[in-house]
């Protein structure tokens, strides 16, 4: 996953997580440290309540790994620049 995802407020943001190791991968999505979804693809409606860190944790018989992205609204960055 990319480390930072920029989206427009009111749009949809889709997070994709892939892993090798076979057909028995278990995908768990965490938002700000709390598990929110299971599966390789997670989609959220972009609004101030959904800004923050998303982590995909993948595990299988061989072990586990994770990747984290941060969702920002484009207008947040423009507000900071102005």
C-alpha cells in the first residue's frame, strides 16, 4: 500500500492488500489500532471521521506481516499550505 493516500472529502477510498504464501491468507484491517474489517480490499467513505492510519495485517501458516497507509483529505493539505 502507498504510505499516504489523498482523496477528496465525500469520495470513496479503497485500500488493497496483497500477500503471497497461498490461498489461506487471513487479512485484517485496522483503523487507528482497532480492527474494522476482514478481507483483502477495504473501502471507506472519505470524511473527517475516516482520516487517519489504516493497517492491513496478513497472516498464514508461514507467518504474518503488515502494511500501513494514512488517509488524508486533499483539502486538509491545502488548508495547511494557505
